[in-house]
């Protein structure tokens, strides 16, 4: 009986950790998306400036 309780506690602990990791992963994906969009904006602005300088 004690072993079963230990396993159940361990399972609950792992499920909580999994949920936390999934939340963190969502956060990281959002951050990566924002960084990517900022990069592309900056890239296009630089290209635009280069074109204006070239004119």
C-alpha cells in the first residue's frame, strides 16, 4: 500500500512538472515569435534605408 501511495505522489509530481513545462514552452514560443517579427521588421527597414541611400 505504501508503495502505491509513493507512486501516486510521484505521478502527481511529474504531471505538475509537465504542466509547468508546457506553460514555459508556450511562453518561449511566444517570445521566439516576437523576436522573429522584430528581426524581420528591422531587416526590412535596413533594406529600405539601403535602397534610399543607393538612390
